[in-house]
């Protein structure tokens, strides 16, 4: 009977440690996710380096910029920086 009480106490103590560990881990993951979300937004915004001179839309690379310009503004002359870009 004494052995069962000892085992019961040991499992209860471990259960409390497990709960504390889970709470600590959940808090750590929430902080990490929050921090990562801001970094992704900043990185995405920094990647948009080309801006259409007509509609002010931002694009990440010259190929996409040229495709946008040809499809959205076909009557407008192509900017000189896009003349040699392969679409």
C-alpha cells in the first residue's frame, strides 16, 4: 500500500511539471511566432523594389515588372530599364 502512495505522488508531481513545461513552451512558441510574423512582413515589403511608373504597383523583379507593364499598360511606351529584360 505504501508503494502505491509513493508512485501516486511521483506521477502527480511529474504531471505538474508537464503542465508547467507545456505552458512555458506554448508561451515561447507564441512569442516566436509573433516575432517571425513581423520579420516576414518586413522582408516581403523590402523585396518589392520595382514600382510601375503608371499605376504605382510594386513588383519584386524586372521580369514580373515587364509582364505587368505589357499586360496592364499596352499603349504606354516601355520604360528604358525594361527594354533589355527577357519576359
